[in-house]
């Protein structure tokens, strides 16, 4: 049960971090390498991990607003 809660909390943090990067207006959200660069700058560690491990999932999140 805790694992499910942890996963949901992590997804919420990733979603918030994506919104944080998007709201800067500094980068096209499909430019994954520059999104990753800004994520480092803004200390969005969950987003960096997500971009590294599941790039297709990130693109799906950007397009649909939903996780795989």
C-alpha cells in the first residue's frame, strides 16, 4: 500500500515539476535535452529521473497529461 502511495506522490511531484518548467516559458517542452537542463537548474530531480528512464512516457505526459 505504501508503494502505491509513494508512486502516486512521485507522479504528482513530476507533474508539478513539468508545470514549473513549462511556466518559465524558456523552452519548448518537446526539446527534452533543454527541459532536462532546466530541470537541473530548478532542482527538479524527479523530473530528471523520469526524463532519463522513460522519455516516451514524458512525451505522452506532455501530449495527453496522463502517465503511461
